[in-house]
C-alpha cells in the first residue's frame, strides 16, 4: 500500500511525486506513456517556473541539456512592437523552452531519485472508492496485466474537478458519476 498515488507523470505529476517522496511519503507515480516521450503541449517555462526548478535542484540539468536561456521578448503587432526583459522572480530572470522529451524525462527521473516508484505504460481505468473517498486506482499495463493499487492517504473526491476530468467524462457515459453521487447521498456505515 502506498501513502499517495499520483496519476500522470508529466510536468505536474512528477514534481508532486518528487516533493511528496522527499517528505518521506511512499509514492506511486503512474502514466500511460513511457519516458522520454513527446506530447502536444507548450514547453515554455517562465522565470517563476525556472525559479522552482532551481529550488528543486533541477535547473542545472535543464541548462546541461543544451536548452538556451531566453531573456528578451518581443511582442509584434505589425507596425507596433514591444521589446523588453521581464523582472526576475526569486533571483531568476531567464526563461527556458526545453523539449517535453527532455523536461518530462528530467522530472520523472527526479521523482524516482527522490524515492517515488514509477509505473510507466500503465493506463488508469477506474478509481477505487470507500464511501466518498478515493482509496486507490485500477488499471492495466501495456501488456494487458490488470492491477489494483491502494493508497492510505485518501481524501473526499473533488466533485467539481471530477466532473471536468477526461477520466470522468468517459465514465459519465456509463452513468458512473450519477452512481457515485447516489452512493454519496445514501446513508452508510462509513
């Protein structure tokens, strides 16, 4: 059993797993992708994000990847343009735009180095529930092996976030969300 399960190991999930593992939590980090892998997304990191990378001890790895710093910006509207340098955030004035193959792999490796367990090529298909609390996940590997993983640190499901997620959108088609609401409203011994 894990303390925390983080579903999604890219630029939000990996740092979350890394920071929790650094605090001593037993963390499982899962993603359907294998790393390094690309994804359709922006890869521009503003100074505030670069300051986070520096604080976590990861900025030097971004720089070592050959990614050049960006310190001046130009916004061009045809006849008018604006050129400037943004003010530094926490002593960092540069921005970077590493490829996601570089950034995501770097973040995943940092999470694993901090003690998180990584399960790549793992598709999460369902959430495991106890009353109104998510207690784990159910999914399968690329090879078809099914697996349940439990978490001891659970919290009430965020209904607003659950309604917006693509995972729940798929489940809504089968009445999953309606059933969860009915179960939460029903009297229980939990």
